[in-house]
């Protein structure tokens, strides 16, 4: 098998390299922090997770209109760095609080919510930018390669966490993450200078310097008016409910297996490392070919297929090894195949939809579904259902996602052809 180098056409190389580096830095910074988030979630008590997910959703509802106002007033070359500098400032505050041991339990819960907000905003802004730079045809060829940059970052992040956690201490890892975010901003600024002129029918110079205008609630209104965007939001939401079920099952099983925070943190980091290796291999050798041969719909359907099969196995055997393997496989399917395909869905939309409505889908729909899934999981547990029975509940949700994925793929092809 060969790397997907032949997908790159003349004039795309530099923009592709800076996009790759941008996503690498972004996810490396996040994955330095992710094991800390997962440990803080378990340490705060698995019975409190639904409250943390709800707090995350409410924070998102407050943050999205602020982001919409920012996007309406600033051109992309300014508002994208502003978003990342804001998150760096947040990390500085968390570093001070953790270093001096101020209200550690409360800070841990706030950090859990913050990083859940951060990753969706940061990644959503990145892919909105990519959908603005590259056409649908380019996205099918190049998005898997760009996504591999994030996967490489997801390998570097856990590796650094495993190697530096004891040497630097957990609090100082926040400084490492902040440095990666600042390097992401540098890559974005370089990308603006080398962006290809072969985007989907627009002047990139004007796109970089002109604000979108409009109001702070435009993202919600665009979503309501478009069946295509509403379909994407529904697909994302149902998958998020399934993923939340799996996350809660993982938290319950891991908490029962060990009460040592160090062991749990290393376990979570090891899962992240395994996911990164598997994802990078699939993206490098297969994703572009799969999307080109079978289409966007089939690529989108791959993740719900993994969910359906995984929950069936978990229902039969709710063990630590099974839930860890399932988590690794579904995240690999998500990052390696379905995520690049999902981002192609947005390349056929107008710029306002890419930055405003996409953010609502990626942020509000996902975290709203996370909160709903968390409360549904807790309700099912309170009714006396064991983990095996809850796994069976998730299978029909996954089946609906599969059917919807195929429909979205057909809709995207029609829009791209039109």
C-alpha cells in the first residue's frame, strides 16, 4: 500500500503542509490535556458526570452567540487567532489555580467543563477554515491527509503526557499545551500567505480580510432553515449520545477496576496513544481511497456500524478489556474515516454557513447530545438496568445513524454536482 501522495496536485503542497502542521499543534496541545480531563472526571465521581456534561452544554449555549458576534465583526485572519489566544489565557489561569492548590476539587470540575468546550470550539474553527480554503473536490482528496496531522498530534500529546507527567507535574503540562496552541496560530498565519487560489469559486484575499456580518444568532437560524444542516446536526447528535453511553460505561468499568489516579491517568493516555497509531495508519493508507471509491455516505456510515457491533459485543461481555478496545476502535473509525468525510459535507455550503451554522452543529448539537445522553444513561441506571442492557439500547440509535449517513452522502453529492 502507498501513502496518498498522488492526491496532491501542483500548487497545493505548501498550503497542505501548513494545514497539516496547524492541526498537529492543535491536537497535540489538546491531547496533552485529555488524560488530565478524564482522570478529573473519574476523580469527581462517575455519578456526577451527567452534571459535568450538562454544565458543558450550558456553557456552550452561552459561548456560541459570543463566537457568532465575533465572526460577524472580524475577518477570519483576526477572529481565528483571537479564539486561540483566549484559550491560552484560560490555561494560564488554570495553571495558577492548580499550582497554588486553590479549591482543587472545584477547579478540577471547571477544568473538565472547560476542556470539553475548548476542544469542540478549537477543532470546529479549524475545520470551518479548511472548508473555506478547499473545495469539495479538494476536500475528498486532501482532508484525510490534513486530518493525519491532527492524528500525529494526538500521538505526540499522550506520549508527552506519559513522559512528562511525573517530571513536570500535571499543572505544568498546561504550559506545554499553551505553547502548542501558540504554534497553531503561527501555522494559521503562514497558511493565509500560501493559501491556494483553487478554492470553491471565491477570492481568498477578500475572504481573509472581510467580516461575514450578520447577527449573533445567525448560526441557529441557518440551521433551522436548512434540511441539509439539520440532517447533519441530527446525525452528529445521535452519534454523540452513543459515544456518551460508551464514555459512561468506560468510566464505570475503569473506576471499578482501579482506585489509583496515576493508574487511571496512564490507562487513558495509553488508549489515546493506541488510537493515534491506528488512526494515522488508516489515514495514511486508506481514508482517501475509501472516500473516493465508496463516497462520502459510506465513509460516514462506517462509524455507526462500529458502534452497533461494539455495543453488541459489550452487551455480551462488559469487561475492562472489551470497553477499552471498543473505545479505541470507535475513536479510530471516527478520526480516521468519518470525521474527514463529515468535514467534506460542509465544503458545499456558503461561507456564513461554514463558520456560523457549522459551529452550532459542532458545538451545541454535540454537547447538547452529550448532556442528554448522560442524563439518559443515569435514568436507565436508576431504573435498574445493568451495563449490558444499556448497550442494547444504544444499538438501534447506531442503526438510525447509519441510515442517515447514507442519506447525507447522497445530498452532498447532489449539492457538489449542482
